[in-house]
């Protein structure tokens, strides 16, 4: 059974599976402020050792207004000053 046929089976068996949940951290989501979203992504990357995610989101975090000192403190595992 392929993933596509499995999802069709689930949608028939459980009608509630047809509904799509709203994106929480999606690309265009406005549910979470951009600064908070980048902090969450970067802290998760740091916790799990995701170097690629950390470095790819560093510039995005700077672009949304996080300071370099704040990001460096997160990288060092320290509590940022502000």
C-alpha cells in the first residue's frame, strides 16, 4: 500500500481526516510572530544539533530583528540579555 492510497483509505474510514489543520509554523503563517518563530526554530535546532537548520535560519533571524548578541547567546547555551 502506497502513502497516497493509505491517505485515501484513512479519509474514507475517518471523515475527520479530510479536514486540513491550519498551518502553525508554515511559511506564510501569521499565527506566531516572526521573531518568536525564529527563536523557536533556532532553539530546536540547537537542542537537536541541527547545524544546517541553525546556520540557514541565522540570517532569517537577523532579518526579522533579532540581534547578533541574542543569537550568539542562544548558540552558547546562555540566557540572552534581551
